[in-house]
C-alpha cells in the first residue's frame, strides 16, 4: 500500500491531529486508543480526513485483521511533502 503525500488540513482537523501527535507521536495506534483522546463520535471522521490528506498511514492489525493500526506522519515530514 503506497502512502499519500500530505496536503494541508482544515484547522479543526489539525487541532485533533496535534492532540494525537502530542500524546502518541508516531506510535502504532488502534481505533479505540484514538477514540479515548478524540471521543468515539469524532474519531472515525478525523481518521478519514487524516488518511485522505496523507497525515496517517493505515495497516491491518497483525493480530486481528478485522482491526486497523494507524501511524501518524510527523509534522516535519508532512510539511516537507507539502512543499514539494
């Protein structure tokens, strides 16, 4: 699966990304961990924006392929990709 080059995010999504980055950095996360920070209602929407704009990588969980693992792209890498 290829990774998307990062694109600018709406301010409200960037704020949620910052919450996640400050707590987890580039650690592999499951949906339930993300939901604890962002709230169950908003986690899926925010993950969709992050994925669509290239700020998160998604992979199957090796222990349970019904689940996904999410890894945030560093802000430096995302800005570098946007500059290209």
